[in-house]
């Protein structure tokens, strides 16, 4: 019970901070719109090529936005001199990890919703028919990205070259998530049932579980390193 309460306190504190500053959301939304314009100029008016590239573009934009937002997860604590407070927090430090993870999940879910809507508007793609299965894929992909990003965000917040080190750590580990989400999204947009992409969903779920367990078990050591 205390574990869940500590995680909730961290979540609530970070949501209040983001509500007041809107720093992360504004930057992520602007970055998402900028990426859409870049993709439009790169691919041109060829709708057939655009449709084929849509799943990869969607998740590429999502992960790039994640690199921008997740890397700042713990920088706020350092900038506000709250890092020592995290270290002195009694109890299991895994609760801090889950609270931060929940915040990052909500931020990335908001970015995913905006990206989906803008992709549908900009590229005239009907996403409503496949919205339910697509939501499952996005949920699994977001959990995978946020869980690793939260852990590596804490790990790199204490080094000088964090802007370089964070993507170097995150991107290789995200290969299973990127592969599974792109393949599953491609199949869903083609009208296939979720049962036909069950192997990709199992890959995503397994990767998410591994990332979460590793994050909870190692977070205390990362904080104290």
C-alpha cells in the first residue's frame, strides 16, 4: 500500500509541475508538428509511397519525440535541487521509478494521440476503422518506450554528456519495441485482425515486462550511483 502511495505522490507532483510550466508538452507537440512537415517534404505527393511508409514514420516520430522528452525526466529534479530529496526518500525506490514512469507514459500517450490525429489530417488517412487495435499497439509501445526512457533518464542525468549518451543507450534497447510496433501497426492499418499479429504483440508484451522488472529492480542502484 505504501509503495503505491509513494508512486502516486511522485506522479501527482510531476503532473502539477508540468501543468504549471507546460514545458515538456509544448516542446513535444511543436516537435511532432515539425516532424510531420519534414516527412511531407521528404516524401512528396506520392500517396502510395506515403501509405507504405506511414507505420515507420509514425513510430520514428514517436521515438524521436521520446528522446526529446524522456531525457529530461530527472533533469528537473537536478535543476530544482530535489535530487537529494529523492535519495533520502524512505522505502523502496522502485516507487519513484513507477511514479516517473507513469508521468512519462501519460506525456507520451498525449503525444501519440496528437501524432495520430495529425497524421490522419495531413495525409488523409482513415484511422477510425482501426483505432481500437491501433490503441493496443500504441499502449504496448508507449509502455516499452517510457519504461526504458525513465531508467536511462535517471542514469544519464548525472553525467555531462547526457544529450549524447541518452539516445546511444535508448535506441539499441528499443529495437524490439520499434520492430514490433511498426510491424503490428502496418498490419492493423491494412485491416488485418489482431490475431494475425499476435506474435508481434507477444514480443511487445514480453519486452515491456522485462523492461519494467529491470527498471524496478535496478532503479535504487541507479539513483545512488
